[in-house]
C-alpha cells in the first residue's frame, strides 16, 4: 500500500508516518516548503519526501500519483488569527487535495479534524455524530467545520477523525509550555479544574487513524479517537505535576470570568496590536470551563479501536522523552 501523509513534519503527522512505516506501508510525506524535517529524522531514509503547499493547487500536481490512501493532517492550528489564513489552509487546502485525489483515483482520504467543530457547551459521553457541529468560537473552529463539509461532496471514500480535546505526546510543543507553567506554579485551572476531558496520547491517536484508513466499513463515518477514561483537568495536571516533581496546580479562575475575560483581551489586542497573539483568548478561557467528553463506543465497535496506553502512562512517557 502506498500512503500519502500531509503535514508529515508536524507533531501528529510525524508520529503517523512512523506508525505507517512500522506497518510496512510505502509512505510519501508531504512537507510544506518552509517545514523542517527534524521530526522525521528517525524515518527519513525510509520514506519519500515531497514539498508542497496545500493552499497552492499548482504545487499539489502529481502528489497523489500511485497513492491508495491519504491521511490529511496538514492544518493551520491556532486559537487566534485572521479568518483568511485558516480558510486558505484548512478549507481550500482540503478542497485542493480532494481534487487531486479524485483525479488520481485514490481510494480513501482520512481527515484529521478537531472536536472544536462543536461548541463546548458541557457534555459527557457525547455521540460525535449527533452533537451539533456548531463550533464558531474562532476562525480555526469554523474552518474545521468547512473542511468536514468539503469531504461530504467528495467522489472518493472519506473518513473524519477528531482527536480528543487534548492531544499530547513526544514532540508536542504545547506540552513543553504546559510543563514550564506547572514548574513555575503558573498554570491556572478554571473552576478548580473539575470539568472532564478526553485526552489523546499520540501513540493511541495514530493507532486509531491507521484503523480509520484500513477498516472498510469506516467509509463516510466520523470518529473521536482518544484515551480511555474521563479525567478532570485537575486530575490530569495533578498527575503531570507528580511525575515532574512540580507543585500541584493551585491557581484557579472562576468560570464566569475566564471566557469573557479572554474575549476582552482579544478585542484589545485587535485594536492596539493586531499582529500579536494575545496572552488569553476567548477559546482558552472556555477550554476548561465545561465538560468536553465524547464516547469512544463508535471507534470501539466499528474500528476495533482500543487505546493501548493509559493517559497516565502517556504522560509519563512524554515527560521521559523531554530528557
């Protein structure tokens, strides 16, 4: 089997490439023109690397030739920024890739989407197929809704995979920032961190993505892929602090304040410093305020997905990889 991975040099994409190589697939890794190959160092001599920008249709010509399966992990991921930038990569980039895939006769495309397609209204064991795709808190969320819509009009098989709310693991730059904040005692919780969440340790996540690409009956379906359990944010960060030998998180913002405060900071930055990313956004303020937890039953029964690594062990492995 010949597989194309877009965003192959990124956090999730690079782990997926490693998984595919281990499974014996022939991998073509699509890397952006400006992307570095550091994350692919361990498998670079076992894969084909091509440079292309999914937002530029001409640069994609021929990248799907002889490809059976595509994992589309390339995306602009941020909770702040201009709408046009997210549309170019996440929406038009998906449409551009689909056209190339259809012309090349690719059998299936698996989109790495996001649970941000839903508003974080507070839910546990939610069904990802019946919960409204009403995510509109920022340009990223809106672009992921539109990217999923593009798959519905595709002339090839498609599968949508939404990682749990907090994907983490080796090579995750966000994890390093969380660790730094914990060590300094500056990681705030919201409402004491009582809301529950799906974590998604990256080794579990790429196992689920592989199954989404391989299981025939997955065509046309949507899955949340995450770790087992429903830990609270306090439990997750308390365990991480224990592994690190760092202080337990004690700072806490009231939920009624966190989201409006983030929105106010965004507006101020938009007026006085538009190019800069604000230290607090509406999305970050809402992130830990309410339960954001999905049932994995569809992935269990239809994909045969069962996470092999607990979230606690995933945290320990990720810390160990930091050195």
